[in-house]
C-alpha cells in the first residue's frame, strides 16, 4: 500500500486490509485497527486444515501461506519490485500463529479453482462466529506479465476479516477524525467489498471493469483499471 500511495502522491492516510486498519502515513503508525484475534485466527486455520482449504494469513508486513498459487502468486508478482511484504511459505501455519507475538492479523484469504468446492468452503466458513466473510460468487481473473508472455490466473476468492471490519467502517472513523461528513466524501472501487462504501459515501464511483452490482449502485463510473500494471475481470 505504501508503494501505491507513493505512485499516486497520497501522503496522509491509508485504509488497508479491507478496512482492518487506518494508517497515518506521515506519523508511520496505525490510528485505527479492527484485527482478527489470535484465538479466532487459530480457529479458522484449524477449520481450513481439517477441510483441505487453501488459505493465506495476512499481517501488516507478512503473508503466511502454504504455497505460491492463486492470489499469492499475484501478490508475489506485484511485490517483486519494492518487496514491502514478506511472503513465507510454511508447512505448519497453526504453529506459526501460536508462536506469533504481535496482534496484527488483518485478514485471511481463501481460494479454489473449482466452483462446487468453493461453494462448500463458503458453507464451512459461515459456521464460524464473529467474523465477516466476503460473499463472492464470481471468479477473479488476474494477469501476470513475464517478458512478452502474459499468464492468466483465475480462481474463486473470498476473504475473512474481524466482525464489522470493512472499508466503510474504517472510513467512518477517518471522516470523524477529519471533521467532515459522509456527503463530502468520494469513494472509488471495483469489487464486491467496495459496495458499502460506494453506497454510503456522497459520491460513489465504479471502475469500468467493476463487479456488475457495484456499477449498478454507483453514481458514476470511469475507465478500466490500468492494464499496463494488472487486469482484473469478473464473470
């Protein structure tokens, strides 16, 4: 996120982890957090391991995963220049989390290529209490460029955050801090996890290649995401 902020000359605040943290760039510190607890992460990890679910755990500067595939292969590609995020491939994530000393669990991502298997995974996740599970029914497609070759990565994807951790809740905190109103804010998004902030801000804008429902509720739309960096499309 810091690398992207530098690219667009944003120098004040970041909202990251799907709303799990608001970060003051100038002071280099989090001013709002809604992290998953270690106990909840361990519960989710245990459930995923028992059901052979591919997952990755995101902290502020580290991603722990069992393999460089699905969303993690794309993060690894995006991270190749600035290396701001460490990606650790581990055999025993449960043990790692048990011994982890900090409390900055932003989110857990879940991926699978098969729609039927993914639907079953979603049913398993919905049994876990006091978390928010992003309800996604479409396949995410991303492209990685390696020289002249373009590699397509497609998978079903969801992410788990702490209860009531979302982009709009984080923005509400920032709005109060800045002494402005929701009507004075503009939000821009492209995916289903942007729906609430697009609905509730004064001016909600959808990217041209956004999730269809997002375009329906936005007040305006703009061009597709920059295809020279990456591309995400929805089916």
